[in-house]
C-alpha cells in the first residue's frame, strides 16, 4: 500500500458522513425524519447524531472514510485520496446538524387508535398486551400518519424516547434519548432481564408467553430500539445505552437473556454484549426457534400469512 502521511489520514477521518455528503454529494442526501437522513442509493442507510448505520447489511460507522470503504467498496488508499482531494479543492463547511442535540418532541396523538391496533394485531400481538401498553402510556397512535408510537420514560415518568412503527415506516421522534428506550418492567421484583432489538419483538415475546400460559410480566423486558452495532475496535465498544442505564437503575439484575435476530448481526451483538458486560451476570442467548426474529416466530405460531409477515418485517 502506498505510504500516506498519518496527518493526512487523521484529517480524512475527521470528516463525518453527513458533512461529506452535504458538501460534495448533496444529491445523495435525503431527509428521512427529524434529525435522521438516509442516502438516495440506500434508503436503509440512516445518518443521525454523527453516526451512520446501513441496517439492511448490519454495518455502520462514524466517518465518511468508513462509508467509502464499507459501502462504496473503495480500498483504504482510494478512500483517503478521494476525501483529501475534495477537501483540498473545496474545504468543507462543517454542519452542526449531525451532532446538535434536538429538543425531544412526541408525535401528536390520534383520537382513534384503530389503525395502530389493527397493525399490531396483524403482526400477531395480543390485545391484552396492546391494551396494557396503551393504559400505561407506553403506546399510542400518532396523528396524522397513524403509526404506532412506543414511548420510553425516565424515573419520573417523563417521556424521553419514542420509536415509531408502521406498515411502511420506521423512525424515532426528534430528540429521542436511547437510554430510555421502550421497556416493560416485571410486576414483581425479578433478577432477570430479556433484551430485544425492537419493541415489536418485545411485544411478540410477551404474546408468546401468553400463548404458552405463562405470565408475561414475570421478568423485565427491554428493547434496544435498533440493532446493536459494535465498533470494529473491540476496546472502543461500549454497553448499549439503554442496557447500561437499566442495569444502573436495577442492581438486582443477575441474569440477562439475549433474544436477538437469527442472523449474523444478531449473533455478533450477542458475542459483543457477552464480552463487554462483567462476569457477574449470567448471559444466555435465546434467538427464536425459527424465523428471522420473534415476530416471525409468533406469526408462524399463529399461522398468519407468511408473505404479509415478511413484508411487515421488511418495514422494520
């Protein structure tokens, strides 16, 4: 590999993806929702808060350099040269958008949650579970888009996070704090915590517990609200924000059950969480017996139409 001055590499690494696209490929930058952007070429590649994640491939990073290598398939030298060549010709204007903290704003609530209830029912979620979440302020239907809104609250009951899901939409409310991701605590004290990638999977597991005649609130349930993407450098990898906060506030937790997707990304997340958490926790991996995720498995159990189920899961 040709020699590249370390200072040049350092400068290239400082350019985040949002700044790079905004300055040099604005036609590729598409506003998704709130402070989230995606690219015109890959609508599942989301850019937010100085980071980017290509959800359909389970890869991500922070810099434009990461993007050019992992997404554009450039080698390291080509990627550095492209960035430094463009910045030399036209110095970038750094936007504060990617790192600016946004005020948290909950979507407006709909008066009639019929569309949301129908959407969740078609994904197999039990009505008892839906009603509990609505009654406790964890779930409602947005207006005018009629999406399901999954709310996460702090210790004082103040909403701090909201994930929005619909048949053709997935996003987060502006200013959402992932430390307060959607969760349902156990009714009685429990030392067990079940982890999920999404609120839909969490509710699917709760429904499966009901189907098996088991009490679905016997343990703590927590969604990470998205794929946990470890860093390439294991030493820089940290515990997911939602998990770290939950463990800090629930010192009685001793057992953690990882109920992630049946794919390479899910298995990598399992391995990383096992590596970053202290040995004092008993950590068990329990992916669904079949299907991509727990909603897939629930739909199989209920014999819902597989084509419809697959389309819904692609909209996650």
